[in-house]
């Protein structure tokens, strides 16, 4: 008997890698104990939220006796929270933003689904560089769209702008980038983005309608060696930024994020109306009331990025000592090394034999590599070293 729809059954097969790693990790931890399994599979932030989050929650608890304290608000979010985010995010995007340019969403994922719902006609395409966050595929298909990945430059995972230009067709509605990238940690520099913007201007003129550039930026706050994330608003008019506080405030479970619309975008108010309605009819209704009010109080805070910097250093030492080939991440908390032997699936299985959990690059549209998440204590990274060396030796 077919319990699920054919599409959902297909989705389960396609999304199975991370699920398999989770299930394998659960079994290994039962057998060997949690301290002898080195789980690099999930990007779930393990750092506690900043102290200001706890204080903010205490303040909110005292205010819950007020009428409508946690009730409905406008579907776009509390106007005062939107204004707070606009003033805070504007300088980093090199734009003068107002509340009318901000939509509060259920995380960046909810924001991306609102964008796709508002913009995509059935069969239209979302072009993105590969490797890509695995759920982009599902988000596009949720709204009748088609994800069209374009392999990144193999030497450093940079944008292959000529290949992206070739992939753009009359069906292209959105170009989606993720910087710093999950899983590579690559930050796209201003030159790459300028070249991409020029390609999009040319293609938009040819099609007589805008191709939207969407930048997914939940790791914007987490960069290394003085790197910065270039803003897209000064480069291209029809552009949207998606972001969240899941990583910067360790609030992944609270599902609070936002969209920013370029204030110079043509027909911006019409697009915002569509996004607000999408926020409602997709069932989000509005972003969580507690999350919105908490963010307003803590927006200037963030987790201790120095901890991630030290983990990055340790991970580099482990991989170097074991002889792996990799590009050090410029941001985020992932590594994406080349799989020794070239077969990422087989190599992840070899790592599993050493009680190390990783995710094959095939799950991110880029075979031949594997992803490691450094949301783990330092001792996990240190103690995994011998296992990484043995797996590579096989």
C-alpha cells in the first residue's frame, strides 16, 4: 500500500544521506558510547546563545500578562522589529533600509520559500552554484520550480560566471547564491558578484523582465582571516537577501529570520505585498512572536566566533596531518575536503568504520568531496585525528 505520495517517496530517497548519517551515528553511539563517536554530520550550532538572550527571555516573561503580548501581529512582523533590523542590517548591505524593506520570516528557509512562492511560475528555474545546501532542491520544487545547479570552479569553489551565464535561459527567474557557502565555506568576492550582476542585467534586458538575485547569508557573521561578505545591493537592483539568527545567536530552533529587499528595486512594494501574502498562506502566518521580540533586544549580540576560529584551526591541523586535500573555509563552520580515491560515498563509509560521521558531497550536488561540520567540541576534533588518518590510508 502506498502511504505517501510518489513525490514524497522520491524526496525521502533524495534526502536520505543526512538521515542515514544520523541513524548510523545513533547506532554507533549505542555500541561504542557517545564519547567514542566523532559526529561531524549535522550543522546544529552547539554554542549556547549569548547572555543577552537569557536576559531578554526574562524580560519577555514579565511582559506576557499584557493583552496580545504573544498574539497575532501584521503578517510581515512587528513594525518596530522590522525597523530595528533595517537600521542594524543597512550598513552591512551598504543601503539605507526602512521597515518597508524588511519581512520577518520563519528562518532563512521560510524566507526562501516565500520568495519562490511569490516569483516562480511552474517550470521556471532557479540557477545556483554547486555544491549547494541540499534543501534548495526541495524548496524550488515546493512551488513548481526547477533547481538548475552549475558546478563551481574546482580549484577554490568560486563562481564559474561564464558557466552560470550559459545556464541562464528564458526559464530562469532566480539566481540563488549562498555566501559563505554551505558546504564549502567559500565567500564570493566583489569581482565575482560584479561579473554575475552584469550577466543578469544583460539576460534581464533580453527577457524584458528581471531575473532576481537572491543571496542566502546565515553565515555572514562568521568569517575568518579578515574576510568580509560583499553586499549585493550596490551591485544589482532586483536583489533580495535572506538571513536568520539561527547561527549568530544560536537560535536555530526558534526559527526566526528575515528578508531584505533592495530599496532600489523596481516594483519593490508589489514584490513585498506578494512576499507578505506568501508568508501567510504557506502556513507560517508570521514569524514567531517570541523570536521577533527577542531579536529586537539582542540584535547587537552574537555567539563567540573565536571558538569557531579555534575549531577551524584544529580541523586544519587534523586534515593536514592525515594528508587530505581541502580548501580552508573563508566563513561558516564547514569543511569540504576531497575524498581520497574520488568516491565520496565509499570514503564516507570508510570514515564510518572509524566511527567518524560525515556527509558525502553527492548530497550537495558535488561528488568527490565530503562535508564536515565543526559544531562539535574541540576534543571531538582532536580525538578524531587517528581515525581520519586510518581512513585515508585505506
